[in-house]
C-alpha cells in the first residue's frame, strides 16, 4: 500500500537556524577564497561605475544647458564627458559579466560538494535511516534539492554582493548632490524592508513544505512503478491514484502559496520605488526653481532615485529566491546531520575462523518493543545454520547483527573465542562475510564486472578461478548462450536475463569473494525448482570449511543444515537437526507439515 501520510512536517525553523543555514551556504559559496575575493573586487568596481555613471551624464547635460544659455556649446567638453560615460558603462559591463561567471562557478562548486558530501554520508548512515525514509525522498534530496540550491546560488550569488554595494554607492552619490533629498529617499527603506520581510518569511515556510511534499510524492511514484504489476493484479490503481491525488493537491497548495508570496515581493517593492520617484521629482523641481540645483544634478538625482529602489527590489527578489534555496539546503543538511554508524573497532584486519558465539545478546529497534532478548547460541566453524520462523520472528535481525548493520544493546558476539564483534572495524568484519539477499541486485555493467564486484581490494582472481566459480554456481552455461558472453552488459532492468539467472550471478559474486562466513537471506525465493536444486548443489561446495547462515521459507533447502533455529519474537524456541526437530513434533514439524502435507497452521 502507498504511504497515506500526506501531512508535511511542521514548519518552524527559528531565526537562529535560518541565520546558521544562510551562514553555512555562504561559507560553502566562498570556500574558494581566491575566486571569491576576485569576484568581490570586480563587483566593487562594477558598483562604483554604476554609481558614477548618472553623475557623468548629469555633467554632460549641464555642459549642453550652459552652452544653450550662452549660445555657445563646448562640444569638446561634451564629447569628452560622453567618452568618459562610455568607458564607465563598458567597464561596468565587463566587471559584472566576469563576476557573474565566477559566481556561476562557485555555485556549481557548492552543488558538486553537496552531492559528494551526501554520497559519502549515505554510506555512513545507520541502516534504520533507510528503514524509515523512502527512496524517493532520499533521491529528491540528492537531485532536486541540490539542483535547487545551485539554481538559487547561481541567480543570487554575485547579486547578493553587487546590489548592496550599488545601494551604498548610490546613497553616497545622492548625499553629495543633496542630503535633504537623499534623506527623503532613504526614509522609505525601513518601511519597505518591514513589508518585504513579512512576505518573505511566509514564502520560505511554504517553499519548505513544497520540497517536503515533492519528496513524498517522488516516494509514492517510485513505489508505484516498482510494484506496477502487483498493483494492477490486485486492482489497487484507484487507491494509489487517490493517495497520489492527495499528495499532488498538497504539493499544488504549497507551491501556489510559495509562488504567490514570492511574487508579491516585486510589486510591493515597485510601489515603494514609484512613491520615491514622486517625492524626488516634486522636490527636485522646486530646488531647480530656487537655483540650488542644476538641471544636470537634478537629472542625476532622479536617475539615482530610480536606481535606488532597483538594487533594493532586486535584493528583495533575490531573498525570495534564496528562501527556496535555503529550504532545499535545510533538507540536504538534514541528511548530512543524521547519526552515522559509530566505529568502535580497533582491529582493521582479521581472518575469521568461523566460530560465532552469541552470549546473552539483547537487541531492539526501539526500547519499548523488545525483540531479541538474552539470546545464547554457539556455531562451530564450517557449520550450516538455518533460521526459520514467521514474519517478525527476528531472522533477518539476527544476521544483521552478525554483519553489524545494527549494534547489540547488551551481551556479546564473540568470534573464534577471542574477538568481540565491536573490537573489529566494520570493514575488517565485512571482508570476511558474503551476503546474498532475496532481492537480486546487479549494477549497470558487464557480467564479468558484476561477478568481480565483491572481490576484496588487492585480491587477484585468475581466469581459472573465475571460470571455476562460474561453473560451480551454474552461471557459465547460461552466460555462454548470450551473444557477448561475460561481456554482456546487464542491469536490474535488463530483458533476456531472468530473475533466477540474476540471482545466480549474485551467488557467484559471493563465491568469488571467498568469504569465511556466508549469509543467505531467502536467496532461493525468486528461483524455480530446477534452479533451486542447482543452487543447493553449489552451496554444498561453498559451505565446506565455511560457516553459513541461511534464512529460508522453503524447508526443502535446509534439510542438510547442521543446526536449524526456529525463532519466534526474537527467541530461539527450537534448535536441532531436521530429523531431531521433526521427531519433537513442535513448531518446525508444524511448518514442515504445512508445506509438504498441505495442512494449515
């Protein structure tokens, strides 16, 4: 069933957290200090040129005005100032263009670094993060949110520096022309800022809801695609469609509100711009009539007053853009701030002999729901241990503890009577273990590359060893029938290669890893009876001298196991060989009878 919780997480990022997010993203943006400094220098030059340009044009106007009054225009002075204006505008263009290119590179660097950090972080996260977060939401944070941060910084990066600088230079130039008119213009700033701040705070909250809903929607779509056949088989299209419609509606509402608030900022700023222009035009005309200001100075001041709100309005608009970017940045940071697996081990290289002891082991995913309690178990080297039981009995949890995907809360897991599991680094432990899961996994690459994927680094596999493993796992016969043989490119979606054949590939991959401990989590559940028999023959060869743990629902696959553990709610309720457990007439016997005699439990 699709997730039905379409409620967005509560919005409520404090002012301190907002400042921290903004500071963090700026810190990443200016991490390349040389380029950052160069960009700022170029923007300062550009801002100065923007501040000087109206004054130069005002001087040109005064030259013409005096010439008309005197009936003798100084064309030499006029064209000189026109030339100065041209140089000013060309310099302004080149410096701002160069700064924007640098800004685009810095923004791309941030996106690249975030993707790298998230990628590295995902490998260090505790397994329960993946158990509680949908793949769609994780993908949305890596792709959509990082791209949105990049887009926001690309649009706002250099402009957040340029426009404040321009605003400062404009104010300075206005004060040199008329401090009274400058004061009248500047007074509008606090009023405009308060109005814009109220709108942007609401905009950012809605942007965060928008991206949260986007992650949820992506998760539902991914679930729908993966289970497409089952959904159609059970006639659940309408239910999935209902959930999708609700999620789509929530996303629509959040997106509409975010854009509605964001698009209010520019008209609001334009209103204050026009109000300022009216004030300057009226009082400037009065100053000209009084003779305290020239026409050129009035013209320059009007240009400054028009430009005055341009950077202010632009910054307000950029702040709106940054709200969306910061909302996405917060979601990315949420991944980066998740708890990582704690590395307590100090032994980074160890060859397990295969003996494993569970000594009074207790574990639970959440404290209020105990699962495995006071488990004691001894497995000798080379033994095949089969684990059976109902859903939620603790079968997969038990092998996850051996892999140290989760750390036990109490007790000890001891290898070879000498090494406790937490003394080994995870890498040292997992180099000794190969695991084959129920769900087949092959990556985009050739069959040979897939088979050698699990070979420990620094280990060389000869062609003879490679082909021998392929024959033992019955991979070689079907690969030989493919046009490109072992160079055939496969993936999880590759047609022409069955699920059973893909499972054989994953088992062969485990063979080539030469593990000391083998874990099979329902590895034969997706294959037919003939393939199951082939796998069983291969397993008989593989487990010689190796300790094997097999989780299986098909009891036919575990008859030859040295030890069969029957688990119920985290406890081992029965233990023994196949014949011993049948003779007892307990839970295992009931399971066996249900499978092979057709009786219901």
